């Protein structure tokens, strides 16, 4: 099974950099300019770039999973399926990219929390999600309430699932798979499962643009986005 890793990465860059990440970063710049001295522009852009980095890594890993699914077929299956996860070539390639996807999306949520706090004028370290909500309660105000509600909605839909999978991967045990063809989780192949999570991450990024920066997301190219905001 041969996959061109450079081609996959460059194809993701072409889409993510031009149509998504540049628009989000431009929204952060607009916000920092309008906020003037109230916001630490350096930290704002630092956390924005970190958030977009995790977003892009997640999408690249997802694309790897889809390419793997296209390349693999029943013909590739060995006659005797190996017993152990570490010795099962049919699932270990998927697992490598799937686990990385989960870890990157989990980091994306962490950086989203940090970025949210910076837009609220809080620049100190955050010690986990519980600390994040405590900080929001201390800050108070209408924006802080909206931020809390938005992140709580994420937690109640897909955020807690991401945390659970990440903790299982890093601290506890393997994510068990079946070996009949390709590994599955909750009845879905890894690429299908990861696609749903990545879609949720993307829609949350769009929501953050409005929530944190007060900038409506504009569909289309980066140039169309700039034209809409007279950049």
C-alpha cells in the first residue's frame, strides 16, 4: 500500500490555508485592531496560530485515514488475523492516524479555551477544563456567559467523547477494534468516525470566529472574505 504523504499534506494545505485558516487569522487581526490596548495582540495571534495548527493537523490525519481506506481491500487481508493489536498490520496503520487525530482534536479544544480567555483579557495559564469554567465565572459579563454556554454545548455533544478517547489512548488502555476487515469504533470505520468529529471541530471554529472576534464567517475564498471586510 503506497500513499504519497507529501501530496496529501499539500492538498490539505491548499484547502485549509486558503479557505479556512487565513480567514480565521484575519478575523483575529481585525479583532485585535479594534480592541486596541484592551487585548494582548501578541498572545491573541500566538494562540490563534496554535489553534489553527491543531486544526490543520487533525484534517491531515483524517485525510490519511480516507486514503488508507481507499487503498485497502479485502484482497489485502492475511489468511490468519493476528491476535495482538501491535502485531496486526491491517489495523495498526489506521490506529496510528486515528489516535493522532483524536489527540490533535483534544488539543484543539484546549487551545480554543486559551484563545477564548485571551479575548476576555485573561492571559494566565489554564489548568484544564474545570479551571477554564471557573475563570469564566470570575470574569463575568455577557461575552463570558456566551463563551461558557458555547463550550458547554461542545462538551455535551462531542467534547466529552474526545476527552474520553484521548484519556483512554494516553493513560489507560487500547481502543479495542475488530479485525474482520478494518478497525471500527462504535460500528464505524475510523475514517467515518473521525470525519464526524472533524466536522464538529470545523463548525465550532466557524462559531468561534463570531463568538470571540465578532466576525461573521464568509463562505468562499480568502480574497472574498477580505473584500467583505474591506481589507
